[in-house]
C-alpha cells in the first residue's frame, strides 16, 4: 500500500519518514484523486462535509517538511497509510472509488479470517508467493511464525512484560544463535528501512536456525518452569546457544557461513538462488 500511495496512478506523492513510518502529503493525494486546482480549498470543504474527519484531523495529520515544486522546504500536512485511507473515504470522486472498494474488500476478508483463521494463513502464503518467494521458503516462514507465537505466548504466561522485555529476550536469542542482535543483523543485510522485516529477508537456513533458537528457548523455559524476566533471560541465552552450536557445527562441516547478506524482498526465486550462489562463492 505504501508503494501504491507513493506512485499514485503514475504520479508521485511526496512523502517523509517520521517515527519509523512513511507519511504522505495529503494535498498531493487530494489533487491526484480530484484533479482540483486548489487542493487546500478542497480539503477545507471536505472537512466541512465530514465533521468526524474534521474532529480527528489533528490526530490524522502531522505537519512535516517536504520539498515544494519551487525547490524550497515547507511544512505540509501529511498522514500515514491509515490516515490517507481514512481521508480517501471522504472524497466523492470516481478516482477514489477503487480505493474505497479495496477497503471494503479488505474489511470483508478480515471478518472472514476472524471466523476462519485458516484463510489468513492461506492469504499470507499468497502474498509471499506474489512477491517471488519459493514454496519451500514460505512453508518455513509460516512455521517460524507459529513457533514465534508459541514462544511469546509462553513468555506472557510466565510473567514477561511485552514489547521491551520481549525485544531484549529476542535479541539475546539472536545473539547466541548468530552472533548478532536483530538490529545488527539488519545492518549486516543492509536493511535500512524501519519497516523492513528481518525474517522476510532471511534465507532458508537462517529461518531454520531462528526457529531452532526460539523452539529451544520455549522448551527450556517450560522444563525449568522459568518465571519472570530474569529466569526467562537465562532460558533465552541457553535456547539461542543450542541453535548457535548447531550453526557453528554446520559451518565447520559445510565450509560455508549460514548468515548471508542476501535480501529477499520481492525477488523472484531464480534471482534469489542466483544471488545466494554468488555470495556464497
């Protein structure tokens, strides 16, 4: 969706990275969807027509510096992807209809997935397939998600606080498994965008050892009945060490490093294999 907004019907929408997310010029989107010669006036009328949108305008929009057509930097009202979609709902233009239909379809699909979770897994596979990932890689990725969910559920019932403590424990598993924290691993793979998901850029082997580290951590935490952050931190280090030892043993016997600089984002399977081969030589 972010890519679609940035290149709106072949016309570029100005954007800026803010708090780890892309924010898009509201005026640019309105101008493209309405063909208005004065998008600012159109926005005023739109807000007047939609009191609910107007009441949330300060929350939806944030003034950010963007480069104007004259080359100067000026503060412009911007919204993230969610905010842009909300604004599009208030635009009575034929050009906005495809987006409104898309929103309706997405909403319907989410309701379907709540009633039948298997649909969510199926659609996730379809998305990865469309991006060019192989069936084998997709199965590992899906299995890795299940193992990760099992681990975080275990942490939750064992008194680990979400967000910060989860991140620390995950970093320790990764450090013991690969010798790098997730942040260091992203830098290793030259992943600069905050939205880039490290695991979506992992090779098959990287995913396998990630799963081994997290599955081992879950098993150790259960066997030791680890409670609270401290005991689960010990389990995380030990679980990561299981995967780390296995990784080093494989590297010694295969003569190849498991950690790869390969990026998988939207690469066809043939390109992935070709790129991996070059980097492993």
